[in-house]
């Protein structure tokens, strides 16, 4: 089975916050973009959003021939997808709406054009249920702002061909993104399960009168948020275990999983789970020693702190603002 990966024309359906981000990214990569959105005034709003993103994209570097003039807004789904080499749907997060929309999109699209959905967590097996050629249908879940953040989660449904996953990885990579294949089709995928846990806990903290919204944001942006841009939780906690690494960290903090530090229940800390975490983090660590990783962390942190300081100053803010 082969799918189009040499993209000249990118179709965007839905041009709100996320759809307009895809349009800006595709235009900046030198593609022709065809967009459709049923809302009155959608074209004007889309062009304003793209223009607002353009200075950042220019700063980052545009592809040869990239231009906002290569955006064409059309009146029907069929016009939008008929000649498209790749299609990205960013319509409202409602299962019934996506089901009906994908049935129309896929019927009008070239049979070998990949179709991606920006859904934050709906299951592709469900909303691609009545699609034509469902083997080319995937989730391509981006992060806001889509035109700058590289992560895109790729999720297949029960009818998606493995070749479509590989082809989607190729296309998104060519759009300057970092694809992450989510191997199991689970609601919320990987990233939104993590973000949602934090978000729900933050809402509990406000609701319980523990902290204001600003205090909770400060707790992220002056602490873990600074290190998350270059090191995830597993490697960070490996370092927190000192020279003995993750096994020691889990022995030391394992009992805390039973304390009421969060509303989210913890899994049983079985030997299998401990081994999986220790093996996973050893693989992440590779040949590097703990002290080499600490030096890497420190270098990255200094660079991030410096960038944040400089950029805040440009916007008239002090580092602690
Ligand atoms: N806002 C966010 O932070 C993120 C959202 N997403 C996902 O992206 C998708 C779009 O979300 P947003 O852009 O935030 O929503 P939005 O509300 O900003 O935009 C949705 C757009 O879809 C249009 N629309 C309404 N009915 C439609 C239809 N039948 N067909 C096509 N378009 C239609 C609306 O006019 C609107 O312009 C959702 O699936 C959402 O879960 C993914 C990542 C992040
Ligand atoms: C809130 N959200 C579930 C729509 C968030 C996302 O899907 C990703 C993001 O950009 O944070």
C-alpha cells in the first residue's frame, strides 16, 4: 500500500486556533494550502491569525517560495480536499461531527492521500468508522501553537495501515515536526493524559482554596516547567536518585505513592513495574554517566534561564514577573 508523501497541496478543514496553526506551518514550509471552515467570517479570521504568526515563522526561517498568498479559502469540503496531497481536519471536538465530516472528506479525497485529525483524544476507530479507504486515516495530534511546537502524536485506528503510520511520520517530519507514534489507541493518547492529570489536579487546588491560578502557574514556570523543555519526568527523577539512579529513587519515594499527594490513584508498585521503569530509564541514559547527564541538564537549564530572561526583558518584564 502506498500513500502520498511528496506534498504540494495541503488541505485544512476547520480554521480555528489549531486549523490556522496548521495553515501557518504548511505555508511556512512552502506549500499551497486550501482551507475550508463553515463559520461566517472564517476566511478573514484565518488570514489574521496567519499574519499574526508570520513574524515568528520568518524569525525561524521560511522555506523557499513560502508565502501567505498561497492560501486559498474555498466554499465546500469537496473543493478543499479534491486535489489535496495531504488533509488535516481540525473541527470541533465532537464525535458525531467528526464522524460525519470524515465520511464526506474521505469520499471526496484522492484514495491515497493521507487524512489526519487534530483530535485531542477521541478514538480514530470510532470517528473514522464510516470513512472511505480508512487504511489512510490517522490522528495527527498537534500542540498549540501548532506553527512552532514540534510534537505531533500519530495514532492509528483498527483499520489504519501500518504503512499509513510510516507515511504520516514522513509528512509531519517534512513539516518540521517531531512525530511520536502512540502504539495503543487510548483516549487522550500520551500527552493529553499527562496534561489532563496536571490540569485536573490544578482545578482541585483552586477548588479546595489551596492556591490561586497565578500561584499554581508560578509553581510550574519557575520549577519543573523550566526543565521539562529538555528532560522529561523519568530522566529527571533518575537524577533525583543520585548515583544509584532510578532504582534508589523508586525505593525512596515508592511509599509516597500511597500518601494523599494527589486525587489520582497510583498503580501498584509491583516488581514488574519497577523493572520496566528502571530498564526504560537505563535505555534513555545509554552510555552516559549520571554526572554527565547532570552536566547536560545544567547546561540546558542555563540556556533556558538565559533565553527566558532575555525574552522577558524584551517584553519589559523582569525574570521574576
Ligand atoms: N485548542 C487546543 O489547544 C487544541 C485543540 N486540538 C484539537 O483540534 C481540533 C480543533 O480545535 P480548536 O482549533 O481548538 O477549535 P476552535 O473552536 O478554535 O476551531 C474549530 C473550528 O472548526 C469550525 N467548524 C465548526 N463546524 C465545523 C465542521 N462541521 N467542519 C469543519 N469545521 C467546523 C469552527 O467554525 C471553528 O473555526 C479539536 O479536535 C481539538 O480537540 C488539538 C490540540 C490542541
Ligand atoms: C486542552 N487540550 C486537550 C485541547 C490540549 C491539547 O490537546 C494539546 C495542547 O496544545 O496542550
